[in-house]
C-alpha cells in the first residue's frame, strides 16, 4: 500500500494551552506519516516562543487572518510539502488515537469522497453527547445549517454517512479538492467557511462524508480576545450572507 501522507494544521490565536493539548492528542494518533503544524494568528512573540519551546513546529501568519486565512497559510505549506490530505483541526479539538486511520480509510476506499469528518463529541457533557455527526443544509429555509445528532447519546457508530458539510473543528480534505475548488474562503473571517467550502466541493462533484467510528472531542471554546457581541455579529451576518450567496446561484 502506497504512502498517504497527512498534514494536520492547527490554528492558534491566544490559545496555547488548548493548542498544546491538541498537539498531544495528535501525537498519540495511530497513523503515519502524520506531520503536525501550528499556524499562529498574531498571538504575540511570547506565546509563539512558548509553543516552540514545547516542541511545536510553528509558522507565523503575520496577522490575525481569521479562521480561513490562518489555516490557509498551513494548507499551502502542506500542499507544497506533498501532503495527500490536510487535516484541519481546531486547537480545542482532541482526536482519539484511531480517528485519523479511519478517516484516511474512507478517502482511500471511496475515491468520490473529497472531505470527511469524524463524529464530534461534547467535551463539557458529564455523559457522552454528540456535538455533530456532520451537518445538513435546509435550502428551503434560506440555507439554514443544522448539526446532525447534536445533543443525542452516541450509538455504537462505525459507518460512513454522506452529509452536506462537516464542521471545521476536525475536517480531513483530499489534496485534489483544494486543487479543484481552491483554499478555504477567506471573506467570512469567522463562521461558515467550512460550510461554504463543503458546498463548493459538492458542486464540483465531490462527496462529503462523516465516519461515525472516528471520534474527536471538542470543547467549543469561543475565540479568545473577541467579545461576545462580535461573535454574534459574525455568526448572524455570515448566516445571512451564506444563504444569499448560494441561493442566488
């Protein structure tokens, strides 16, 4: 079986503690070759030095470029290095050891699948709860996005399911998808980037899937340094723009 190198890109913005925990989880993932890269979105020299002193490979983005812009810095580097797939992982998402092997298996067994995500579990819940088994888009409701299974108790799982989008907290993307549709859309800055990207990939002929046997625990932390009203503004603004953008095409 030929090599299928994967690069994990973790975007850090004033979340070094979470980022180091995320990297520790990625270090225990049972898959090789896996390269881990941190992109720092203007956290400051002290935080970058802290991450590097802990052994992280860090590239500085040069400013707060937002979710898509920051991740794209790492994605470009991964593509130039020959990655067959890029795993975009949020710093507050912690992968279980067997998760990546299952996701790669989906891409290798199903050449029509370009993007695959894991089952995402709530970190804060005292009992296991699903945060997402991927997402659906209700176009007749103006393009409303919904997380599948949110708040439910997880079943045994283990199957692949086709979905409309997968959350960007842990999204494995085949190299050829980036070559076909470009990088993550940077005009959103925060929220709906992955939804836009998955829809564009689907319209280019790629399938989007979730493997419910692959699991990642996600804290759903708010971006540090941004007030709550800013987060609400971007979510509502981008929700409306997303529907307008795709329903007008």
